[in-house]
């Protein structure tokens, strides 16, 4: 059975945002005093300073900026409870933990400390995270039929796709913070129910304007699955184990762009286009039933924000977190290059090189498989190499592939195999960038995991929406706009990520709290030696 190798226990167990203070205290010798514990942390951190100077400096600077003393540092764990919880400023720690919160924490601890992959949870999260391609790729084969039957223009039908993307982006920005106030499961059930109803409404649309509105609602509600799947991972794991779990999600999730058009084409071949939306409605109902059993609640009641208003306020406070914002922007920009590839690849391979739709589908599917393979390898590599190094080298490779495409165009050696290899490498390396980068960005947050993953998701969809129409500016027979998009997106992403990595850690961020533990300092030093 596949497994997520267990990271050293103190790195996760001593993270205040992940474990109750009572568990942290029990991990120390009974005779240890707060002063002794503080001295132990300081001593061990300094011993690892040769390999982790930058990380420890960030933690010290963050703590000094927050005005924390040694004594407050040793007791700060009482201000946080449960993975992915909001900062202490928005959550009042309870005097006595209620039974439900205790049960949730015990379940999370069991999942975190297990060496085995809980495949039911992984597959459930992957199906929820696949709402993007499910909402779009299945729909694409039916666009000509919809255009004819609704007596609409191609631009109007295309607008229904755009509004779906817009809904997927904005929905994450709202549903993520809502889950920080009401838990993970209730918002998920509501969003899936609305998705099912919106899908039925799309099936019964009598004109294109109704379809456009309902597609927005469909995307908005489907965003709940995307953001809550990521939030689930953040609630349970941190550090390299978060990277490995994200890699598993991407490995499974990368099958959606391959299967989506196949399923859509099969449905359209035997039924009219409304049956596509009936299928999506049934898919939503299926996810409601399966998530009730396989999607665990990971945010205890006593760790939730007291009101929805305070949760939304925390989200805006997160936008002032410079490090998190820069890292999220950097990873969002990389999606600009990927979206440019998606928008231009049909024209490149079918119009410029004359491949058949089947030939193009084979290239597209192979690239998706390679993205899955690289994402999986990244999860394994994260055990030995720091995530920041993985991200930086991945972006450098993507920049090199962009310039390689420019060289192909300038030298006039436009061969289908050469171009296919260049684009395959660019797309596949994106699996490493997103897998390792997500863990870095999300652990720089200062508030709830729901709000942070919502902001992160919006960035990806926003830059993808900007890049898609730009790659067609010089017509369908030019690869110049795509090459520019590949280089600019990777170079800008690298600049933002390096800027973010050199920015100060927020003292309430999981990364700062974890780095304050002795074992975490040793792990950072070990990784930086590779």
C-alpha cells in the first residue's frame, strides 16, 4: 500500500495551529518549566543555525515585530487549537473542550500520525478538487449543438464558459472564509446541493441568457469543492506531508482533463446536450452522498470564528500578509502560462501542424499524464529537498522551455515532435511548481485555512482568465504569443516567489510556529544541506 512517509512527530505536534496545548505539554518532560523549555528551543535552534539561518532569522524577526517575550512564546500554544484554525485574535480558546471538538482532534491526530494513505479521503478530496475541469471540459463537446438549438452566437455560448470560470474563482473567495466560521462539511453540503440544482436549471434553459446565469451559479457553487478539498489537506497536514498529500491530489486530479472530453463526447453522441447537465446534477448528488461518509470534519467547533463577519475580516487581514500574498500571486501567475497552453494548443497542433483531433487528444492526454507523474515525484523529492528549491528550479526549467520555443520559431525549425516535447516539459514541470509551492504559500498564512485557500484559488483562476485570450492576438497560425506568455509568466512568478520567500514570516503563521520547535530547526538544516 502506498504511504505518506511520516515526518518527525514534533514538527507537526508542536505546531500550535495544529494541536491542542495539552498535547504539546504532554510531549515535554514533567519537570520542565517554561523557562527550561524556552532555553531548550533556543539552544537547539542555534545548533542548527548553520543550515537554517534564513528560516530562524525570519522567526526571530517575526516574533520581535509582534513584541513576544520568551515566556509568551512558551505559552502561545494555548492560543491555537486544531489544524487550519483562525489566529488567536479571532478565536477565543475554550476553558473546557467540548466532546465534539475532542473527537475531531483525535480523528485528525490519527490521520496525521498514520503511515498509511487513507485512500478514501484522498480520492474524495480529488473528486471535489476536480470541479474545474468537470464543469468545463465535459461541456465543450456540446457547444456547437447548444449554439444551434438556443439560436445563439458562438461568442454568447463562449460567455457561458467564461461566467462559469468567474463563478469558480469568486466562489472560493466566499466559501473558504465561510468554512472557517461554520466548519468544513456544512458549507460543502450546501454548495454541492446548489451545484446540483444549478445543473438541472442549465438543462432546462430556454435561451442563452438563462444558460449564462445558471452557469455562473454552477461555477460559484462548484468552487466549494475546490477550496474545501485544499482546506482539508491544510487542516490535517503541514510541511513535507502537505506537499506529499497535494501531490497525491494532483496525481488523481490530472485524470479529469483527459476523462472530461471523453465523457462529454460519449453523452452528446447518444443524447441531446441537456443530458450533460443532468449528468452533472447526478454527479453533485453522488458527491453529497459520498462526502457524508468519506469527507471528515476537520475544524473543531471551538476553533471556529465566532461570527461570519469576523471571518471575512480575517480574510482581508490575510491580504495584508505580504509573504503569503506574494507567494500566492507568484503561483497564480504560473497558471497564466498553463492557461495559455490550453487555449492555444488546439490551434498549434491541429491548424499549424495539421494533426487530427485524435492526434491532438493523444498529445494532450500524454501531457496530462506527465504532469501527474511529476507531481507524484515531487511529493517523494520533498522528503529530501526543501520545497523552495524545488519551486525555484522548476520555474527556471519553465523559463528555459519558453526560450526554447522562441528559438524554434526564430530558426524556422517548427517540427511537431520538437514543439510537443517543449510544451510537454513545460506543462509537466508545472506539477512540481504547484505541488511544492502550495505548501510554502499556505503555511505562510496568518489566519484560517479556508480564507487562505480561497485567496490562493482566486489568484490561479484570475491569471488564467487573463492569459487565455492574449495567446490568440496574432492569429491561429502563430506561436509567438504563446512563447511570450510562457516566458513572462514563469519569470514573473519566479520574481514574486523569491520576493515572497525573502519577506518576513508572520508570527502567527504555521511556518513560524513550526520553525520554533527544536526538531523543526534540525529538519530545516538537514533539507538545506541537500
